[in-house]
C-alpha cells in the first residue's frame, strides 16, 4: 500500500483508492487520527461520525473489490462543521 503524505489532495486520494494503492478504510483511519489529534485545539466540528465514516469506507472498499462503479455507493455526510 502507498503511504499517504500529510496533506494529499482529495483527487489524489480518490485516485489512489480507485487504483487499490490505499484502502478507503486506511484513509479514513488516518483522517480520524488527525481529527482526534487536532479537534480539541481547533474545535472545527460539532459532530464526527467515526463509525459511519468507517462503515462508508468499508462499502467503498467492497465496491472496488467487486468492480462496482463508485457513483452507485451511497456516501452520507460524516461530520458537521461548526460555522
């Protein structure tokens, strides 16, 4: 698997996931770790649905393994940002 740089673009990450170079679960796990490390200082989100994010990542990974078009995978909002 490809190691993610600290701040790759969303497009680059999506391409890595589609090519199977990194799993969606690994990306989400990395993002959740970063959120956990910075949320107290930044207080950027009022709600983070970690379980929902991981479940969605697992659906994406399963779709890729089954060669299902990712446009058919439901991906709900997983965090609410405090405006």
